[in-house]
């Protein structure tokens, strides 16, 4: 996933919009991750899942 500008992302040649709520929840408003639930985790990571539960089975680390 690439973040080309605040509030937008790209994945696999498709783009979408997102927002981050004060609770650290990431809401994908459109695009390829629209069905996912996500949250900012400790450190520079995000966690994602499909059911909105507390277990995030996918994490993403920023490129270093």
C-alpha cells in the first residue's frame, strides 16, 4: 500500500480514500481495502482484519 497524499492510498494500481479517527481506527472509505477494518498499532504499524475484532492478522510496516 502506498500513501501518495493524506487521506488517499493506492494498492495494486487501484486507489481509495481513508480517514483516521481519534480512537486510532482507520476507516477505508473506498478502494481495495473498503471491506477491511484497520487500526494504528504501537510503533509505526497498522493492523487490518475483515471482521472488526481485536485480533489483527495482518500488519504493515512502513518502508525504511
